[in-house]
């Protein structure tokens, strides 16, 4: 399998073709990352660039194959355990305290780029455990979205292989998962806390009135201008006093930093300044 090296012009033309045919807008994704993904997929097809364009025309299913190659999905329960420890021991208690002071009993959370559901279900487990421990009764609404509809459909089933549970301790496995045929299914009590939906954060309107947003390792795939455009959506989606959790290599755009408190610097957790 020989390598394929795309010119910037050829990459632009291909991404424009994807956008025109399918509405998937990767044109402002980080060039180096998406260029590597596209080059690998063309190489795997054993075609030249122009022959690959012909393949897209003759076999539209190749658009889906290319899409899956571009939208990398790497996830597991409690991925980066220290981040989830901070969420459990700081973000959730502070959020519950703030809502209680305001007299609200509704907790709204958005997991953007949820892949197959490990992240939102991890948060749901932590919230369930905390609320039960404190004897609190909240209306918990977790919205989990991803651009990949097939991943969202898999997430809705709530069934996972053992490898994705490597950070889940035995007691939590027993409490929150049902085992069958070497797979693990999230229990209905946790499954019902999460609403899944296909959503493109680049082109679709943002969700609103969120207390916590998790968007981890998504901004790194965007060019600077697109990062700012997307982060603006998160900023206005988040309530004053709410928290946003980013990936370990991500920071908020400079124009928003004065309105965000760096509450957990190492774990990249920020709090929107209350107004």
C-alpha cells in the first residue's frame, strides 16, 4: 500500500465534496490532522486521489467509511480517572450547592462528542451515587451528543465490551452493570438519566441552560477560528457559575479566559464567572 500525499488544493476540493454531498463540514478542522486521516483512507482504498473521487461518486457508502475514519472515537468509562475524581469531589458538590441555594432541583449536563456513551454514563453514575449518599432528590438531565449517528445509536443501547470498563472498580460494575454474553449493559436507572442525539456542534445550534459541559478532546481537531466559534456556543450554553471540562491539551480561547475561573488547572476544568 503506497502512501498518498495530498496537496492543499486537493484536500480542499475533497472536503468541499464531502460537505456538498453529505453536509459534514470538516473544512475548518485542523489541517494536519484531517489531512493525515484522508490520506490514510485513500491509501487504504488503494486508489489515487482522482480515482478516490470517482469511488465516492460510484459508491456513496465510501462517504461513511471516510467519515468514520475522520471522526476518531476513543473512549472508555472514567477515562483520565483524575478528571472524574475532580468531577465527583468538586464539580458535582459545588453544582448541587449552587442549585440548592437558588432553589432549583434540576441539574442539566451536556456531554458533547459523547462517542458511544462511556463519558455521559460515567457522569451519570457519579451523580447517582452522590445524590443517593446525600439523600438529595434532583431531576437529572444529561444530554449526550455526537456528530456520528451510528455511534449515538450504539450509545443508546448502553452495551459495552469489557475493555471499556478497565477503570471501573468491581463494586461499581456490580451496582451499575448487568452482564450477559461477555458484555456489560448499563442498568436502566442510569440509562434513563441520559438522552442521546446526533448533533454537529459546528453547524447546529447549541443546547441551553447547562450546569456542566464536558467537551474533551474535540477542540484540538479544529483550527483556531473554528475553536472560537464552537467555544462561543459552549460559553452561551453554560449558566453563570457552571463548569466546562476540556481535554488535557485544550484551553479556552483567549477572548473568554477573563470570564472563566481556572478552578482545576491540571484537569482543565473551568467555571463561568457568575454575573
